[in-house]
C-alpha cells in the first residue's frame, strides 16, 4: 500500500486577515486560522492518519498550524524538520502592503502579473519560479527519499511553496500551477507509488 504524503497550507494569519502581502514576514495565526488548523487535524484524525515525520518552514504561522494538527492527532513532539526552503514566496517591495494599496501604487495589471505569472518577480522579491528553485531541491534531496521509503509524511507550509511541490507531483506547467488555489488549513493527501508517481489523491479543500 502506498504511503501518504499530506500537504497543508497554514491557517489564516493576521496578515491574511488584513489583506497584506506577507512573504517572509512572521505574523501568527488568527483565531480563525487556529480553528482551521484544528479542523484539519480533526479531519485527518477521522481518516485514521498518523505520521512518521513532519516538515515545515521557519515561519511561525506554518509551525503553529503543524503543532495544532499534531496535537489533534495525539502526535505532539513528532520529529519535525524546519527549513527556510519551505518558506513562503518573498514578495520583496510588496511585503507589508495592503493588496488594494499595491494596485493603486503600481497599477492593477502590474500587480496581477506579479501575483499570477510564473516567472515575473516583484521588485526585490521572488517569482513562483524562484520559489520553486529552492523548494524543489529540498524536496528532491530531503523529503522525497523519505516519502518513497514508506514513511508517512506531513508538510505544513505556504501557498506558494506548496504550489511548487504540487507542480512537481502532478507534472503541471507554470501556467497551470499559478491558477491553483489552495485553501488555508485544507489538507491535500497524496499516496505515492515507489517511483514517486501518484497512486491516489484526495483534496480535503471541499
């Protein structure tokens, strides 16, 4: 039986609530974000999920989400690897700006290009292509061998770092992945074959 690989975007953060570009800044979860993380843990528990190892970024909102999920699963203290390779995309000069204010400052079309193109970064920041360039080597060298060894893996990270992983897992193009929306606190479960191909996928966003 293939082993599960579960991806979870962190619950709503304070800056999500304020509609700010967050990137590598480090706000914590809102009460809603805490509830979303708890609901993710409850959902995974209802499916009988248990994990051998977890991975997350160095940012508080992802770590807090992971800790809440593990507590719900009765697995607090599970071995966890934290690495900035899994951090959110760096939004550069957009970081800290309200998204509506950014549209007024730079123009709606330009902000849309920065947000939804694959390879056009905002000033001083990363494109999704740049984000993938740090996420995917970490996947290839660190996480993938563990996942394919039969260990059950949980990753709590961010919208764009998870998009990079999904692009690789599902063999999507850059144009396809930028259109993929990931709900906060909504687990996506992959069961991987020995060669890394997907045997089965279950998206708990709905």
